[in-house]
């Protein structure tokens, strides 16, 4: 995303920006993510390295001459990352990626233990990282491992154009001397600039790196650089401390936006964590917070003590503090307190939660508060020249006008389940003036997806792609199969109603994800208890299937779930169908059962007319409406065929593999069929699945399938390890306009590698390519029989 896109016109789709203009505009955004695995947002939200001691408060003050860390795009520059200054393990890996310039895309990595390869040189001639850039010196810079400090260090080797680290020059002060510079420490997320256009992203990992609950990143955009060179002092300060010194499982994350100077913001950023830590050092206070799941009094006292300790008469600042703590079950709670207009927004499993209150003079809440003391005059938008009514500092103004306040707004505590997908975004007003909350959340999710590490959430992504393909191509059923030699009816762990934090793999995992995605959103909470396998489903694209109806939409059929309450006027069962009022069906059923309800044309929900439960196939057969896919488990590939729910089984079977016949759609000839099955082979092919199946002993693939085709020529798939397979059976109904109005079903069986924990995203990319190729190939051959 270009920095230019961050300008005010971005706020365009019905969301108003904040009212008032600003006198100080060098603002930033501060992101806190709470994953249990590595999370990457714009290549910066990385896991914090563990330290021997609690991480000290980390502060970041952007100076007057700092250029944008975002640069021209998220690809060209990255967020500055907060990381503790101590890495205990000597075994460290340094990876460099050229993200802009003539050599963009070039990669280089080295281990700290590879002393024979150190130092690592950067330059245009005979260097380890060879940059084809005329503005880069022959020997431009070098990186070495400091074994005493256990840190990577960058040195400029007397280059002509100098070297920048995070937009700050590191070369020797005497630019004409061609002397080497002093070593400068490198941390994960740094940006090295050599020449004028070559930017190099730094990624540092430690072998002793353990799972930690937070990833923290910072983005800044000094907008004054785009205002004709006018320089404005940077007055924002960001900080974090996790855990608090001597207080395990408590931490703070904050941002202060100063005005009149940076002194007040500096003071507040140091005092607030100290005050919170001091208050929580009392064991009774900590126990009360954990017992009541509320830290409002802690935050209120911390702000009061900070205000009392500050001696800033003519400088002030906003203050936003997010206090996070863990309970005994390793779940998290977050509570926020703020003064001013630096806001915090949380996103918990897709639900947006505003954690702060706007304290500008023009805000509704402040007008009410100020009006109780002395109402504003008509048209007034400032008090004593300030557009803020609540802040820390500004002691002189507070003595002159009682309408100024330092009483913070404190949010409700937010419970964060450890299996949920959560992030918090803290930013000063310069960010929120041009980015609405919805856009901000969308950008975080998009960049998180775009820059996710190889293998991260690959199983969920693959399941999401399969579910989406199933919906697009009108799939009726998906079958997930194992490689068991004997047939069993149901996998013992394939139970979507179970509530567990244990990780699943293979068939059970895929069945759960596919069933969850196919279920209408308003039924998921009732039908799917919280489960570890569902932790990342909020990041998957929605299916938007015809039966995924909104609350305001009326359709002849709706999916629903039976409720515990009893019908009042007659014998029946209340059903939640996602409307403003529940309906009653004419049957008595146990609660928690998913049903398809015939709604008819009577939209009067107050009439309490009994509705009829119909079969899942009726919407498709009677009205030609695609009504989602069903998921079935099979213990082996023969069970896929033998347990076919359609009378007469499958008419035509097509197997796919790299060993199959290469064919184009113009060459494919298919007989008339009602149910067609297509099986996709995995890394070892369908041959292995057939060999392992005792029910198919003595048969080969050409005995089992009527046709054996090769639809994807990617050979690199051979390098990946096979773990599990799954099969999905796809059905596409014939258009009602087609002669005889018969139902034609299109079935696809897929065998893919390593369902839970992919070693590479190439696996699921290959799978999706294969699915769409064969679907399009068959659709081209029989296009008169498919709904477009």
C-alpha cells in the first residue's frame, strides 16, 4: 500500500473522519498482536525474543529528520519492530532481503556460528550480498556477529553515498575520509538503505526462541516531509513492557502524543508503566484483579499518580495505556485507559471493540462534561487554544480553566480466549484522521495474510480454498478419507461438537474446518464450541453461499438450529433461523439440531404459524437453489465409492495424477452421467492409496478409474513430505432449463499432502490450481449442463 493512499481521501465509504484539524501531524500506529504462533503484519509483527530478565520499557521517539519507515510501500519499507535488547542464545540466524532497488528480491542468510563466512559484506563487487546498483560502492557495508554482546552489528565501509539504518545515517562523521563507521546493532525488522534506492530488510531469529504471547510492531509516517519541506518536531512516544518487573503475566502497551514539546510525552511514557507496576506489586491487588477480571482501579490510580508527579506547566500529552494480563488458564484479559484522542481498537475473532473515548472539545461526551461546569459558546472548538479537554500535564492551563481534566476513560475488560485470533491497534490522532476503524482492521488483516510466513496457517488456508471452490462450483458433498486398510464407519475424533484445546491433524481437522465454513454464520456459535482447530478461521474468506442469508434477507428456505425453550401455542420446537424472531416447526426435536426450514411466502413472524422441516436436498430440487455441501468421512478410498449416498453410486470415475494422461478440454469426451467422481492424487499418487486399501487388493488405478488424467504439470510437488490425504466429492446440478431436468452431479476426490502444518504454501497453491483446472476442464466439456 502506498503511503499516498494514507491521505484523507481514503475515508470515503460512508465513514466520517474525526472532526478537527491538527496542529501536530507526525503521527504513528502501534500494533499489538496476541497470537500463539508467529504473526506477521507487513513483515514486522514478529515474536518477541525471550530474555533473561523482564524486558525494559521500550520507547520510540521519531525525530525531526526521520524519514518515513513506510517509504513508498509496505514492500519497500517495513515497520520498526520493538524487540528486547538481550538475546540469550549465541546461535542466531541473520536473513537479509532486498525489498527495493535494482536487486529487489535478492536473499541472503547466515548463522552466527558460521565464523568462516563472517563478516558478511554488502556491495557491488565481490560481496556476499551482491547489489547491481550503480549508486552502491564496491565494498559498501559489512555485518558481523559480536560474540560478546551476542548481537549482529552493521558497519559502513567508507562508502561514497553512505549507509542508513531505519533512515538514520551510520557512516563516519567525516564523509570525505572514507573511514569505516562505528558498529551499530541490528535488530529484527530493521531496514538498511545503501545507495539511494536499495532497501534491505533484516530478519533475526534465535535458536532459543520460544512461544511468547505478543508480537509488537511500530509504523510511522512523518507527513511533514510532504509539506514543502516544513519541519515539525516529532512529539509521539510509544512504549511497552512485558512482563512488568517482578510481576509475571502482566504487561502494558502505550502511546503518548505530546503538544507544546515532547517532554510531557517522555515523562508520561516512563511514569505510567512504573506506577502500574508499583500498584500491582501488592499481591492483594493482583489477586483482586485476577478474581474480578477488572483492573479499572489500578489504571485510575496510575493515571492519578502520574499526573501528580508531572511538572509540565506548558507542555502536555495524550495518554493511552492497554493493560494486558493472563489468568490461570493462560487466557488473556485486556483493559484500556486513555486521555485525549489517541485511540485503541481491538479485533477479537473478527469482532471490533473500541477501547477508548475521544476527549476532544468537539466530541459529544466532552461537550456534556464541559457543559456541567461551564458550557462552550456557540462555534467554540477549542479551550485556551487546545482542541483537547483531557490530557496529562498542561498544569498552567488547568489552573486557569477548571474545564480541563486528567480523569481517564477506562474501558471494560475484554476476555481473550487463548485459541482466538486477536490484535490491538493503538495510534495517535494523525492516523485516525485519515483511516477509519474498519479500514485499519482491514489493512492489518490483509497485510497479515500477505506477509504470513511459509507454512503459517497453511492447513486453514487450504481448507478455506477447498470450501470456496466447493461453493463456486455448486458442490454437494466433500468426503475426507484416510489410508486405513480396513473400513470403519467414522473417525473417532471427527466430532465437530467437541470442545477442546487439543490440536487436531489430518481428517478430523479438515472435517471440522469444512463443516464450520459451510455453516451459516448465525448458527456457528450454537453448533461449534470453541476449539483449537478453529482459532484462525476468522481470517478465511467468507463463502457467501446462497444459504448464508443475512438477518434482513427473506428466502423460501432457511437453515436453523433447534432451541431448548418450548413452543407456547402448540406442539412443536422453536428454531433460530437467523431472523429477528425465532420460528416454530411442527415437530418435537432435541435442542442443538440443525434443520432446513420451509419459510414459504408469509413473512409475518408474529403469527406463530408452524413451519415445516424439509430435507437438505429440497431447496436444490424444488427451487434450483444451491444449498451448500455436506462433509463425509471415509477410512479409505474404497469407502469413498462404497458409501456413496446416491442410489446406484457414481456413474463415472476420473483419477488425476502426474502419471496420468495429459489432456486438454477440447480432447476430453465424457458420457452422459448423473454422478461423476474426480480423484486428485497427492505426493505419492492415488496408487499408494489403492495399494494400502485391502478392499482393492490386486487392482491398480486404471482398474479403479474410468479415466486417469494429468491436469497439473508442476513437478516440484515431489519434494514435499506426504502425511495425510483427503478426498472431496463435488456435485454440480444441471440447469433447470436443460432437457429432461435431470440432476447431474460432479464429484471430485483430492489427495493432498500434510494437512496440518504445511512445509510450504506451494502445497495448497498447487491443490487449488488442480481443482480449478479439472473443474473448468469438465465444465467446458459439458457446459450446457451447468449453472454458470
